[in-house]
C-alpha cells in the first residue's frame, strides 16, 4: 500500500503526517498530529472533490458519539481539499469481520460472530448513529462495515462523503449510482435514495456480523444485484427474533421496512435516549418482544422457563392481535375468502382435487401438442376458457353454466373447510413479505436461543438464498425496466413507435393475404363458379386494412403505456373508445368495398348467434339490418367489445413475458368468438382479424428478455464509471 | 536514556520498538520520562520490564497482578499473560514465536498509549513484520492482495538490519533494495504490499 505522503511531511498547514491509514474510493486517509498535538485523521480528496466536499459540509457540525466527528475542511497550497476528522484508533468493522473469519488471525477480542449478546450492543450503537443522521435529514447511502469503526467498545459511523439530505420531493434526484453492491438496497437501481436504503444496509450488516457472510453474494456484480432484487435471505440459521428483524430490514419493498432506527432498536431490545444514547430496553416493553438485550438463555435449565415465557407471550400476542392459534373462526374463513386475492385462490386451487385433475388433463393435452415448455397456470385457465367458449358456441351454454356454478359452490365450501391459519401466513398471498405484517410469525420472536453460528465459522462465499415469488420478482424487474424505458428521449421513443407501426402493418398485410388463401381453400370466398371474385378480394382487403388499423391502434397505446403502471380499467376504457372509432371505420370500409357479407357468409354456413337463437335481434336489432348483417352500430359494438375484452396492450408490451405466444393469438381469437357470439358479427372474418392483429402486434413489438439483466448491467456500468 | 523509536506502518498502525534492556511503563503526562506512557490512572513509574536472556522479567512499583495473581516479586512473564495495573489497566504480553525473544505488549483495557500506539515491541535479537500469526508486528496486506512475505529485522553489532522476504517493489528512500539494508530513523521503506518509517520517539 503506497501513500503519497510519508511520516513527517506537512502537506497541510498546521498538521504533520504520521502514517497512512487507508485508501478509499475518494482518496487517501492519513493519521496526523496538529502542531499542538491533536491527533486527527486527514482525508485527502482525490476524486469527485465537489461531491465529497458538498456531502461533508452538510455533516460538518453534527455531534454524536456514534459518528466519526468531522472537524474541518481545509485546502492545501495546490487547492487540494482535505477533511480533518476524528482519528479512530481501532479497526473498521470490515477488518474485524475479516479477522474473525480468519482462523489464523489469532484471538478475537469482543464481538465474536454468532453471539448476539456481544454483537447487539455494538450494532445498537450503529443504529443510534444512523438514526441521528436520519433525524438531521441525512441519508448515509453507503453504510457498510468498511465505514463503521470500532474504537474501544464504541461503534462509530464514518465516511460521510456520499451522504445526502433526504428530499421528500426529489428522492430520485440523483443520477449517480452509489453504495457498495453487497449492501445496496434494490431500489437504488431505480434511483431512489430514501432513508430506507440505510435500513436495508443495516440488515445486511447485522446478518454479516452474526454469520460472517453476506446474505446476497455472487461471482459477479450482476448476480449480486439480481439477488438483491429477487432473492430472499436464508435466515434459517438465525434465532427467530433476529431473523424477524433482518427480514424486515431486507424487505424488497422499502415501505415494508422499519420506518426508522428507533423502531428497529425497539425490536432488538434497545431504546434511544433523548440525547441520542442507546441503552437496553427496560422491562416495561411489550410482552411479545424478544429479550435481545444480551440476556439470551443459554443453559438447559433455562429451557423450561423459556418455553413457558414463549407460551405465555404467544397467548398474549394472539389475544392482542385477534388471531387464533390453530384454527380460524367462521367469520375469518369468510373474510379470508374475499381478501386473499387471485393469487391466494390460485394457490388454493392448486390443492383442490377436481381442479388438479382438470389441470392435469389440460397439461397432458398441451404436452401432446408439443407446447409443454410453459406450465403457467394462466395457460391452463386460457385453455379452460377456450373449452368454455367452444361449449358456449356449440350451444352447451346451459350445461356449462350449470357445471361452473356447481363448481363455484363446491369450491367455496371446500375453501371454508380447508383454509388454515398456516395458509394465511404464506407471504406470497400478501403484499408485505416481511413477518411484520404477519401476526402469527411475530409471536415466534418471543425469546431466542443462543445463535447456532459459532466463532471461527468461515464465510461461505456462496450463501444460500431462495427466490421470492415469481410475481414479486417480475413486478420488481418490470418496475426497473420501466424506469429505464422512461429515460429514453423523444426521438428514440418515436423511432421505436414508427418501427412497430411499419413492421406490424407489413405482417398484418401478409397474414391477411395468407388468410385469404386459407379462406379460398375452405370455400369461404369462392363465388358460384369457384374462383376469386372482386367481392372476395374486397373482403380480404377489409381484413387486411382492419388488421393493420387495429395493430397500429394497439401498438400506439402500448408504446404510450409501457412506462406506466398498468391501470386495467382505464386502459380498457381507452381501448374501447378506440374500438368505437375502428368500428366506424370498419363499417365505412365495408360500404366502400361493397362487401356482400351475406353472400360470403352464406357460402360457408348459416351462422347464428347461439345464445339468442334465431330471434336474437329482438333486443339487439338496432345493431343489424334486415339481412341480419351488422350496421354501423353493430360494427362499432363489435370492435369496442373486442378492444375492451382483450388486454391488447400486454401483447405489445416490451416487458411481456415472452416475445411471441401462440396462446395469446388463440386467446384473442377466442375472445373475438365470444364477442361474435353476442353480436353476430361476420364470422370467421372477425376471428381471423383478431388472430392476425395479435400475430402482427406480437412480432412487431419490441421485447426485452426478462432473463437478461439489463438493469443490473446498467447499474454496474454506472458504478464502474463512478469508481 | 533514549525513548523507544516509533515504527509507523501505513494502513496498519504504529509500534514502539523498545530496544533497550529495560523498559519502564508509567503514566502519560508532560515531563514524565518513561519509555512507555499510558493515559490512565497509574503511577508515574508503574513497573519495569527487563530483558533476561530469552525472557522478560517484570518488576512492579505499584499494585499489579498477573493473570489475577498479585505480583509480589520480580516475575518472568509467559506468553499470553495479562498484566493488570491499578485494577483497571490491562496489558497482554505475547511471544508470537518461540524462535525469537521479541515480545509484544498490547493494551487490552479501554486505555491508550501516549503517543498513539498499536502495541509496544520488546525487541530481542530479531523481529518479524508480516501477515502471519507468528509475526511480532502483524501487517496484513492491502485488501485483494495475497502476500505471504515478511520483513525480518535482525540485530547486528552496529545496529538493526532489515531483510525483505518476498516484498515486491521494495525501495528504501526511493532506492530499489535487493539485499539486507541498515535501518535508519527517517528512512521510508516501501513495497507494493507494505510501507513503513521508523522515527524517533
């Protein structure tokens, strides 16, 4: 390690260098003495002078025993910036942890790994320092063991170089990527720098102090960042109380973490005095709080007492929280039925025997068709609906409705009989994955045994981690990508839009011509003499043009919405309005091209809406003319319904699950069939048009591969540039 | 009697290199002429450590204990023992390797040396500065660098000589060094893994 200055040199007036202390991201740090004998640390700012000085200036007058004091900012003769700081004689927590996990490093002094009764008093001081910073409106943003110093029993937070004021209105105001990967909260990738990122970092640090390893590790920065985004820490080796605290700190959603350090201290069994000093929580704390103040029971004789305490406190917690222990009351079961949401019911359906059988059968059919790659339950549902539509079209609506109704009643009864408290604990059913929102898990924090990790345990570079729910991972990834997409300039967005329009138009045209050939081969367009006629060509032109217009409409809306949070109701409404216009155009086009729908349809089949029979036009007759063909209102109703019923924007979304899905086409056609069943729109033209539109939209729309960690790479590049 | 020299190692710490046969320990205050001064509530001259061949002998001038046993008479120190002065100040005496009589004296209690020291080294005939546990002066390499070398000091008739073992880029006062060199105060020794300077105390 080479430093620019050596012992005895005086680069800064009034101070003599004694030795180098370390070299950080921003510059060298020296131990020096003032002319009067004051021991100080001098930090020479080499990089990002303005950023560092600005951050330090904000912290210049902060005073707290758990913060490294900053005395002054000085400039040498070369206008090189120096920060005069408190000299910490001890080592950094990083060095301590490294030494603790090194079997050759000799005795460990105070804070052995895995001993909460020794670690927590030190960790509580770190929280106290952080809380003081937050109280001053400052987010540290780079909390890590290398920035925490242990000085004769005192823990001090240092390196304010990256600290920034909390700005409630501009939390995303920074453009630079900051922090250290292992301790970096997931939302930093989105440019959010709230105080929650410090809470997250503290959760990582506590985990590392207890186990000697970080919860999210990997061979590359991308891997680490992705784990921050998508993986849950493996807390199985930790006592319940500490696991609860760490899990809450490491919640992916910042709003689910501790609101501040005081709340975290309280859960660890400490409190903060008005002066900012940390002390063990007095006995008047809540009954369900774990005794984390260093008095953890360790002897076998304490086990019975501990068990009794657990039971008592557990009962108290249940009463306080209104949650029964083993079973749910009838009212809770009914409430659960309506509150667990689609995901909850989906999970319950996986256990319901009849659904399992049906799903298994559908899987077999799907595999038989050679599309077994996707086992997503949405496809099963789509297939189920497809069968339902086919049944409906074939006139079996009554039978189908009866079956579905009976199943709904059966499922409700089955649900009430099988839902348990354990089911309600499943994090995938709740938005908050942390145990805080989970009262039953909370009771497990009562009392904790001695940590299972012993001193000398070596760090495991490949710490195990399990994935979060697919839905949560997908949501986070999408949010990150939307952030990236939103950063495009106007010309880039316009380029992608025009590209999609051109491409989708070409595909729609080609697909329509191909559809024409299919129609001819099936006799749909043949005239009496069996060859193409101008009317049939007109129908193909209608198909092509309407497919193109529908595609353009969808692509335009999708490009506009791809950076926005999905609002299904609003989007459907907008699409429906667009459908009304498309219907009007369709009607005018039919009139202009003189398409004789009746003769074309008569050539195929005497189709009639199955749900209303031949007297269908009693209440819908306003949509049809005397020949039972759709008029202007019919066209508008059909297109409005078609645009409304299918979430088309998803097929064009750059962040969709797959680039191309045959199921999306099938689904679109089935939905068109469903709409057709109501409005008796010329079929199969409307089905082809829906299928062609879906095909064109999917192929022409840009797509970002979810498996490609673009966000991670972007953050990594920014970090590298920053370094 | 000259005060012990101070070894300043960048990124590691500072060490008092006690070369004389007798090392006195006392309270740190201006004018108190002891070899090792501690900022604490102890006597001006609390004790003396004497080198006797391969061992160190301690003689107390105020109430002291070793590993909890009151110190009644001059006693030979053994590696790992804890010296307690005035009930509060605790020091650990360590001999990292039996191959050398050099010992390390560290403050264990919440007290500090004056000036700031990581430890005091009671020099025998050799001293090892390196990253391994048998080093008298523990000198871990910079993060990310794997180093198993060492600086070996050994006593000669006319002073101390240093030999760098597996120390890449070794220079002494900006002059590349390949052979053992004489250690002088003020001479800055640098390598890619460690750099240090010895100064007067």
